């Protein structure tokens, strides 16, 4: 790696990208999501398979969740595009590779990726280094959340049109935020025109998890605590749905881990399934 890179990618972003790639390497076909590019963005070689969090058996539940939520999001985006929605916002984009895996997307939409400056700088460099480039329809929007940067203003400055509908994805973030911060973001997105939608994930309380998933949560909770990014918010489905209603969304669909398993993992014999600690809400304006 050259020395002119500013910052490093977020640890969670790297781990998520590597789990997506691990899915294609160790899980049986059909794959829920085909994504190996994130691993190329994050690493120069295949040494990542030696990481402790990449042990196939131990990471199975979280890996299942990561690929399921990404697949559900991309299915939602495809449906929105078929209705004429032409803006896709990825809040907390990390090393998301939707734009690179769908190089023709620019003919129908503009993609806005929002994340911390360090991760964005890393990604920009690696996309150029790997020859993917950054087309005009892909807008990398660095936002310093820790300095209370206003992501809504930054998004509009990057060309986002608040008078037109959009799909907004917000995966793997709400567990790190206070309920007040989550509500503020919900209200921003709910202010978009009719036809807009938001897909987010949220953490269930420990007592709501399946018994076999409790240890997964405890281990990840301790790891995140040591990393300085503790989990602070947990919700029941009716609680997160009510937050969305109060924010101004007209409808919400709760998608449980069991729903995801039925939708994308039916008939599998390798035991892969989403773990019960993280689930999905899709809200519409």
C-alpha cells in the first residue's frame, strides 16, 4: 500500500466486507450475495482468512445476517428503480460495493455514500488504485459525525435533491446511537417526498435472542466495548416501528431474522442463516 493514504477504514466496515467475501468462499451455492470486491478494497492479499473473526463456523450467524441484509437492500433498490426512483443513499456505507457491482446503475440513478472521512479517503484511493474509478453518478460524501458534521447538509451539497424520492439504507448503525440520535435521522429521511423508503437494521435485546445466538452477541458486545464502539441501543420491533411512525413515516414493515431465513436461506444444507440479534425495518413515506 502506498503511503499517501489518509486514514484507515473503520474496523467494522472491513469486517463486514470480509464476511461478504467469506460467504462466497466457504458457503454452498446459491450464494445469497455475490460480493468479493469489498475484500479487495480492504486487503492487498488473502491473509484476511487468518483473522480470528473469519473462522467460518464461529462467524456463520453474523455472516448470514450481513449478506441477507445487503441482499434485501439491493432487492429494495431494484424495486424502487422500477418505479422511477433515481437516488440511492447509503448511510454508513463503509466498503459497500453496490456501485462497482452494478456499473450500469448510473444510467438510472445517482448513488450517495456517506461515511467518516477516514473510511471515505481509504475507499477513494483503493477504487482508483484498483482501476474502478469514481464515476460522476457515485458521490462519496465524507461526514465527520464525531465533530457533529451535518450529514443532511453535506448530502445536499453533493447534489442530493430533497424534492425527489430516494431509497436510504442504514445498516448496522442504530445500535451505536442513542434513541434521540436515531429519531433525528428518521425525521430527516421521513421529510422526503412520497415514494421514498428507508431500510435500517436494529439490535434486539439479549433476552429476545435464540439461545444459540446469545454467545455471539456477548462476544461481539465485548469486542466492540474494547474497540471503543459499545452497543448502546436495543429495540423490540414495536418500539422501532413506533419511532418511525413518530418521525413521520406512513408505513413500516418489520422483517425478522426468521423472515430473512425463509426468504433467502430456504433449502440450504450448510446451516447458514441470519442470527437473531439483528433485524430489519423498512419504512415508507
